[in-house]
C-alpha cells in the first residue's frame, strides 16, 4: 500500500512540475505589435533626395528621432507573436542639413514576400 501511495505522490508531483510547460501553448497569448508598421511597398516608395516632409507624408511620423539633432529618424516595428520569437524591423533614415534624405538603412531588409499581415 505504501508503494502505491509513493507512486501516486510521485506522479502528482511530476504533473505539477511539468504542468505549466505542457499547457503553455494552450493558454491564449495575444500578438503584441509595437511601433511603425511598414511593408516592403511602403519602404520602396522612399528614395534619396526626398525632403523630410515628403518622407513623413509617405511613411508617417517616425517612432524615434535622434535626441542630439533631428537629422536621423528611426522607424521601428517590434512584433511578438503569441508563442513565437520576437522580431524587430528597423528603418533608419539620415537627412543632411538641408532636410534632404541622404541614406536609407533597412535592417533586416523587408522583402515583399515576407510582408506581415
């Protein structure tokens, strides 16, 4: 009788210690999206030589601007799907002193086939 009780206790303890990890996928976790949502089509609309006003009209206002000046704009989109790893897209735009777009840095590169829905 004592062996059955110990076995039952061991099974119950095992269920309690592994229960959270087993049922983690069952528990609803919403997708969390933060920042500037951009698609490859949006990014393709901008090019060097555009003014700040043209870029803002095309992409909207940036998430972050350079705190030591206003010549670098950061469009950041962070996506955390419910039970998957976090991904982040960063588009950095650099303007010259005349407010003309001079450099576009898109990390990781947005591809039209991987546009988020």
